[in-house]
C-alpha cells in the first residue's frame, strides 16, 4: 500500500526535499495483527522510498486480543 501511495505522487526527490525542509512529513500506518507476536517486514526499496522523501514512519499496532 505504501508503494501504491507513492506511485500516485511525484518521484522528484528535489520536490520532496523542499517539502520536507518546510514541513514535517509523516507516513502513519495502522497495523491490525491477527495473532500475538506477529511480525512485519518492509522491503528495502520501500524503506528507501520513505527515507528518500524525508518522511517519518509511524505505526499504531493493535493485537488480536478481544476485550
């Protein structure tokens, strides 16, 4: 989904550098896990896309335990 989001936006990193110098960019993800101790992997190119644009990556992680 992160790649799909970036596919719709400019790949010009100079534009991203300008934006990140003026604003604090934040990519926020909510993760809803199906099992306890479930993991998450980010591919190196996805991490590069986020970092190359000067964005922070934030997660809210929810476990599968029902209240």
